[in-house]
């Protein structure tokens, strides 16, 4: 092997950075490909005739295999390769996809996904990966009907109980010197017929086997008649014994796992094995091998020879004889590269002229300089050349780390706040410094800055928007797996995938939405038999729908299952001690159904392994409300259930109404405010321990913010009341005075304050004051 | 680094391997980002100018608009696969003489035969062996070895 010229530290650092970039790109791309493969597999399962899906699946797996080869990931390649063979059979119509096969393929994809993440975090695969890959490959091969023909799989499955191959005795004689009890590894290696084209050099691989102690070279099948002999087809078969750990030998042959069978045995056990007869074909192969060795030792440039041979072969192809310009260029370039004078003129030669030239070149292999040297020089020259960071054409999108966008968002937030200082400045200019003109100037400039920062804010928020499809694409797999496990027939319909929302919201919705879907599958959708009895279609429909509604994104999960039984829910609520029987009886059916949102509620009679994981609808509601949204559940017994999650499109900017309390400003989320009223204290009526006011014939309970914040009571001539809509209830909140509405960037509490209840966060006002934003759902 | 169509034919004159002028111009047509990135890192480091295309159609578009000294082509791609790309290239007057190397994980003899039939001049299997790849590119573009 050639040695690399020493690198300077800077070059080494650049190399390392390139390698890291490559690995990161691989991990990310593999993730995307696996996702696509998953999707394709699911759509294939729904529609087995979907040729497009088979092709997509095949292409994904193929791409993963190609890219994985750039890293030391033999296990991943082995698994993917076996999967690819299986998919190839499906593509050619030799094999049909069934549920079990889909399970196996999905499991394989999952495993590759897990390895991909391990590769990302650890830079390598776990030690047992190859073993796992083999069992997957065996599984896939069994499906292909080949059984464990290659032997590798069988050997891997039961390494200790493998029969010694028939030729073990031959090896034993040669290994006579081996100490009794010493272990050797026996390998039979039958290279692929096309391996020469693949650039494999089987002999070199074999000769480099660690601890090689014995080697026998033969043929896979008897040599054909000379007329039919194809020098490009590999017919060699190697048998060898190596004194090295099994792992080392396996690792050595890691890129040809399909072509080898490997057994580990005690050296003295070998002689007991039946000696295999040496066939005439085997004897004949000796000469071929000798020739191969001789060629190997030839001091010529193997790649140049290969390239020339390839051109010679291309030239003889029927379709290529009339079109030889590229072949000529290739040969001409090769000559120049190797310092050989081009024997023909500059004009394009025909196939007849070119063929003898190539033959002559092939004949003078001896004079061709060793390519290795040349490469050293090329690499040496190259290492001095600065990297050309010129961007490749084609990509029209830009991948940006989320962290960078977050920084941008934070800066925009600060800008919005800083800009809010200008109106205060304008007021000061007028009131404190008496310059009305300056005040107007400031206000004019403020209007401009306000407009620009608003546009900037929208632009940045737009970057953070992503389609819900990123969230939805994980569900077909989930629904399929659960439905299969529960033996239910479910069709998942997804609508409105292109609807967009803020990335954080999309990400936060993953868990609650998963739970809602699980609930539908577990409790809502019936088994086919039960559906038939109810006169419903066998195939249940689960619809996942997203659409934009004003400033909100709405996501609905609609099933046509049995619906929620209000009676059952009432009974359960009482049993769980959540409400007393009397109150439960007063609830309407629609209200009773809402009881599922109570903490500690679960209607599952038996806790399945799917839902019932201690995450109930209350958790779903909590997550959604944390992001300023709400959950609505509608259910008709026997007809199905709809769960509707409604969230703001973007959470970055919150509009609040400021309220004044004892000289302090607090913020109330504007979307909860229905109206503001001033009423006389007398119109607030006392009802037992609570207070209420009648407003337009509606009785509205009253809460006093001063009480809730632990402030002293305050009795003004007119009470300022905020009418709020919290959840499904309307509440009046008595405050000291109304402030103004404003846009703020809400910063949640962090550190020791993060557990503080009653407030959702803070925002800095333009004049530097800190605004506490109330979490009304918690304090009311 | 812009490439103009008026550049001299590299087959006639040895390409100078200075730090400013690329040794040769290579177009990589592969749908796998990681493979493209790897090849172009390798080639750029060795002083080649590299362009990338994600499928045959894009590759053809670039091949028709810029001059290249070598095509490195994957087989399995959406829209236009490697075979179709090469067949197109070989049909086109200006592109007929540009050498092409096919690169794929396929190792079957049929795939390889088809590659040569479509107009490939060499076939490399993935995983890419960097030494072999660079040596091939050097030879096929006529970059002097000595």
C-alpha cells in the first residue's frame, strides 16, 4: 500500500472536518431515506400493485447501501443488501408482499435506523450488529426461498453446532504442526461471478487473510470448453484455514459476507473429518491460480490495465462499434496519464484502428509505470491545493441549523421590545423636554421601524413554519402496527398535510397526537366482527386532518368507531372518585363525555400495552393548552369520535392586554379576553361563598385578581371587570384598571422560577419594566 | 470557478495542474448526497473542479451547458437513470467523446454489461475505494502521473 504524505495540522483539521461533515450528511440522509422507505412500504402494503412504491422502496434502500459503504459499517451494508435482494424479487414480481413480510422489512428498517443513530452518537455500531444483521439476512433469504444456501446465515445462527466441511481433513494434514487444542478458522470463499467487474481482487483478499495457514484454490464449477470460456467471469473457489480469532477473519471478509462460509474448529479435530476428494477440476484450477499469482506479481499498473481491458471490451460490443469517440478519449487520456506517446493522429480513429492500439498497449504492460507511485505524486500535489469551496449547482434550498434560526428569532424579539421604547421616548420628548416637534419626528421614525421589524418578524417566523406532514408522516406506521397487533382493519386517511405551523408547535404535538390516535385505535375502533354486527363497513376509517383557521391551526382525529359511551364514562368517573354520583347524574351526555379530560381518568377496562401508559386525555389537554391552544372532543355513541386540537399558528409573538394591579402591570393573553366592562360594585351579587354578576341575562361568576395575587382588597367607585373565556367557561375577573394591548415575546420562566405556577412567563417592556403574564387557566 | 465552453480540448494539450486551474472538470451524477459529497471532497482535494447533479436530467442539463472532462454516473436515480443519461450523452455530438465512469452498488454482470452498452467506459462498484477512484479519474482525464 502506498503511504500518504504527512499532513500539516491544518490539513489534518480540514480532513477531520470534511469527514465529520460527511458522516453528518450520511446520518441525516439515511434518516430521510428510511422515512421515505417506511412510507413506501406502507403504501405498498395497502396497494401491493403499486410499482412506484416498490421502486421508491428499492431506490431508498439502494441509496443507503451505497452511502453506507463510505463508512466502516459492514453490518448495516449486510442487512440492507439482504433487504435489497428481497425488494429486487418483489420488484421483479417474484415475491409478493404480505403482512408478515412487511413486519420483517419494517423491523429491518427500524434496526438500520437505530444503527444510524448509534453511528451518529458513538461513531460505530454495537459489537453485536453483525450478528443481528446476519439473522435479518437469514430471515430475508429464507423468504426468498433460497434458504440458508450461502451457509453464512446457518453458520451464524448456530456457530457451535456447525458440521465441519468435508475438506477439513485436507487442511488438517497441512496444519499438522498445529499444537493440539489450537483453534483455527476454516473459510470457504466463492467470489461472485461478476466480482472482477466490481473491482474485487479475491486472491489478494485471500492472501491477506490474518493468520493464513493453509490455502487451497479450486473452481466453483468445472472449467468450460475453451470456446465458451469467459475470462471475465470469476469461477474461483478458495478454501483456507487461518490461525486467527474468528472475529478477525470475519472482519477481513466483511465486504463479501454472502460469498463466504466460515467455521471455527480445533485443529486436532480436523483430521477426524472426512477428507474431500480432490477432483480433476480442482487440480486444473491450480494452474489458473498460479497464473493469477503471476499476474498479481507483475509490476504493472492494474487499474490502467483494467481500464484498457474495459475499453477493448466496450469496443467489441455490437452497439458501440460505430461510436468510439469516448473510448478513444479514454485511451488517449490514459496514455497521457502514463506518459505514453499517442500513436495515432489527432483525428478520431475508427474501431478498426483503435482495437490494435489497445491490444499493443495491453501487450506492453511491463513498461507501464507503477500507478501507485503516480498516485502518491498526484496526492502530494493535491494536498497543497486549497480546497475549492465553490458550491455545487442544483441545490435551491438551504439547510440551516435550528439554533441559528432561534438566535435570529430571539434577536427579532429584542428588536420588537427595543422598538417599543420609542413611544415612551416620544412622550418624554414632549412632556419632559417640551419639544413637540421632536416627539412627532420620533413617532414618524417609530412607524417606519415598526413596519420593518414587523416584516422581519414575519419573515423569520415564516422560516420556522413547517408543514404538518413532517408530523403526520410517522402515523401511517403507528396506525398500521397497532391495527395489526389488535387484528383490526383500519384505513388511515390524511388530509391537509401541507398546512403549516411553527416548528415548536409541530414538534410539541407529536406526543399528544400519538396518544389521541392510540385512543381511537384502542378504544374507539372495533374489531371487524363487532363492526359487522353494528352494520358497519369492515374497514374502519381513521381520519387525520389539518387545516388553518384564522391564526390557528386545527388538527382533527376522526374515527368511525363505537364512540364514547356517556353512561360508562359517568360510572367510571364515580368509581375513580373523581366526581360524586349526584353531580355526574346532572351532566348532559355531551358534558359527561368531557369527563375523559379529568386527570386520572381511563376508560380502558383492561390496560393494554398500547395506550393506558399513564398518559391520559388530561395530558393531551395540558400540552395543547401550554401552547395556547384547546382541545374539543365530540362523540356520538356508535358512530365515532372526533378530537379537535386547535393551536396558534405561531407561538413566537403573543398579544396581551395589560392590566394594572396596585401600580403593577400584568399581562393577560388577549385571545382569552371577551370584553371589558366597568360596573358598579352593587351589581356584583354574593352567592353563598362566591360572587357573580348578571350581564345581558347571563350569570357570570366573579373572581378578584387582588385576592388571587394575595393583595389587599380595594373598593373603587366602579369595578373594572375583564370578561374572559377560559376553556368552556366564562368568568369575570375584577382588576384595578385596564391597560393597553401589546405584542410581546413571551419568555417562559427558567431555573428556580420554572416551577412557579400562576404565571406563564415574562416579557420586557419598552421602558425596561418587566411584565408578568398571568396563566389564567392555572389561577382561575 | 466558472467553466467556459471555449476552453481548449484537454485531450490535445496536457492540463496544467497549477493551484488555480483545475486538473480537469468532473460531473458527478448521483442521487445520494453523501456519495456526491464524498466524491467531490476527494476530487476537489486532488485538484479537480467538480459539479454535481442529483439525477440524469439535471446532469444532462449541466453537461449541455458546461464542458466536462469526465462523467461519474450512478445507475439508480429518479427521473432519468444512469443508463438513460449515458445513452443521451452518447447521442449528443459534443458529448460523445467525454469519457464516463459508472458507479453503482450493482455487481451483476448484466448491470455492468448494460453500463458499457449504454456508453460507459469504466465501471466502479460502491463502496467507493478512494485510491481506486482517484486513480481511475486521473487516468481517464489524462492527468499526468509522472
